[in-house]
C-alpha cells in the first residue's frame, strides 16, 4: 500500500497532475486548430467547385456546361448537392439530392449578395440530422448578376478526422499519465532511497554505538549535505556524552580513596575499648553509610567504564548449574537474615560462554533484590531451564511486586520505586542497570514480570553453548 503522505507519492501525484493539465491544454489547442484547418479546407473546396460551375456558364446557351456535358470526370468530382437559382428567384437547375434535401435558398440575403458581389457560407442540416455546409456563389456576366450557385457538401470531412483525433487523444492521454506516474514514482523512489538508508541508520544509533555515523551518499547533493550535517551533530553529541562519562568516572575515582581512608580509620576506632557505647553505635552506623557510599561509587565507576567499553569480559565456558549451585550458599546467607527460604530447581540447564564473575554478580544482584524487597519469611525461587538455543535463569519472589507504571523504568540508573526504602536497605538504584549491562554483554536479555501484591519474576535469557 502506497502511503499518500510520503514525498514519493506526493511528487508522483503532482507530476501526474501537471502532465494532465499540460495534456488537456495541448489537446484542446490541437483539436481547435485542426477543426479550423479542416473547416477552411472544406470552405475552399466549396468555393472552388462553385467557381468551376460559375465559370462554365455559357451565355449563348444560357446554361452551365459542367452540369450538362458528359464530362464524367468533372461531374464525378462535383458535389451531389447543387442548385442554380436565377436572378429572379426561379430554380434553373437542381440535382436530385438537392431536391430531396429540400433546403431553402437564402433569398433574404440576396440583396447582401448584390451589394457585396461576393459569396458566403450557410450551415444546413438534413432531415436525418447530418450537417452540411453550403456556399452561395454569384454568377456574373460583366456587371450583371445572372444567377446563384448553391453548392453543399457534408461536414463529415471535418467531423470525422476530428473525431478520430479526439478518440486517439483520449486513449493516449491515460496511457501517458500512467507512464508518467510510474516513471515519476520510480525516479522519486531512486532519489529518496538514501533518505531511508540515513533514517534507518540514524534510528539504530544510540548511547551504545554513538561512534557510528550515517552513510554519506557522496554525490555532493542535498542529501549528502543532510547526512554530513547529521554526522556533525553526532560528533558533538558523542563529544558531550564522552565528557559527561569522563566527569562521572573522574568524580567517582576522586571519591574512592577518601572513602576508603575514612572507612579504615573508623573501623579501627570502633575497636578502641575505651570508646563510649553511643559513640561506637554512631561510628558503626557511619561505617555502614560509608560502605554504602563505597558500593555506589564502585557501581558508578563500573557502569561508566562499561559505557566506554573499558571493562574486559572473559570468554570462557561457564556451567550455569555449577554457578547457580555455588551461588546458593551466598543466597541462603542473604535470606537467613529475614528467615526467607530459597527454593531451587536447577537441573542440567547448560553452559554459556562468558565471564563467570560477572554472571555471578548478575544473579546475586537479583537474589539480593528479591531478599531485600520481599517480606520476612518469603520464598524465593531460583530456576533454570533450557528454551531451545537459550537458557533462561529466573529469580522469583512472592514479595510486594512492582507497580506497572514503574516496570519500564526499573532498569534506568538510580531508578527506585521507593527511594527512601531502597536507601534504607542500602540500595542506590544501580543494581538492575548493572544486571542489564552484564546480560546484554553476554548476548542475552533481561525481563521482569511483576504484579503488585503477587511477587516479581526476573528472567535472564542467555545463548547456550551446550
Ligand atoms: N524483587 C523485587 N521486588 C520488588 N521491587 C523490586 C524488586 N527488584 C527490584 N525492585 C525495584 O526496582 C528498583 C531498582 O532495583 P535496583 O536497580 O536493584 O536498585 P536498588 O539499589 O534499589 O536495589 C528497586 O529500588 C525496587 O524498587
Ligand atoms: Mg538492587
């Protein structure tokens, strides 16, 4: 289906409309000119024939020789509709066809004839509706008007070719319009094809491949300039984005050392036996806060370096059965604080290619979320199954769930459904962003299904190698 609002379709429609207008003007002019020329030719024939009849007047005999002599050829060439009217109005001669037609002689214009001494034309219609053109031609003998020749011919000579011309125009015009439509569409399609290439490439450029550029058609035309402008804009965007990444990385880096120093100093301080209990409690809380800050800075650094593609990932076979089983211990430790149960269904789910430590981090993050956001005593299920060429690991809880309006946002950096609660629990909203990066860096994907009040299920799908 052609989109009528596309430039292609509009260009085509406009060019077809313009051609239609041109064809209409051309056809009207051609038809009119042809009609005039044919009419002139018919008038000329009438005049010549009438003149020949008038010329053949024999004053001795008082008759028109052409009409009487057995001159077969001359007679044959002559019109079948001839009438000679005497100056006094009496009919001197009339062919059978003329008599049958019964056309009147325009006596009312006879005086005009005398004055002008010239011929004129008269339009006639037969009883059967056919059109004729007649000439009224005076016959002079010296300065004396002898008679009139009324000579008619059918206007078929004019209307037939005209009719043929109109029919051929009516056939040719739609064909020409159709051809113009096809060529117009084809040309516009060719000319605009680079636009589609630029558009689809531009669409695919995101934060992940900001270094990519749209192809420049290289013809020095408007589209090349558009592509160049686009690329210049991408250069500026990339530079701005890199500057921002650098800033975050530098800031995180600057924070790391002081946090580590403070943490070490206060941890040392806590061990001082002389410390009053309330100061110790305060210090313990501060150390926890510092640990949280340290984690935040590390996560931030990890994400910015991941964006820059600076995190090397191992590419080795990782058995997920083994990985998940060893994760279980950590998971149980996390869950024990809230007396939650970890339930597993890990059969032989296969091996993936990748970085064991990162994958471990990914699944532990998910378990950590499930533990943190579910109520005490909840059950957390870790399952693993093969789905064709992929292996799907799911972490499911029967916790509070996530409201549907927050679902599309939870993978965004720093996004937390309940900020203060997440903070209390030591979260910063970067966990799922890291999970997403790890899953995607392994050619996989991560999805969440959640219903408020009915728990959350996070699925990680990875390409399996065995
Ligand atoms: N299992 C879950 N149950 C309910 N809410 C969850 C769950 N996992 C994640 N969330 C929500 O998604 C937010 C983002 O998660 P995450 O990126 O890990 O950040 P956080 O540091 O807060 O844990 C969390 O703050 C929480 O509101
Ligand atoms: Mg988290």
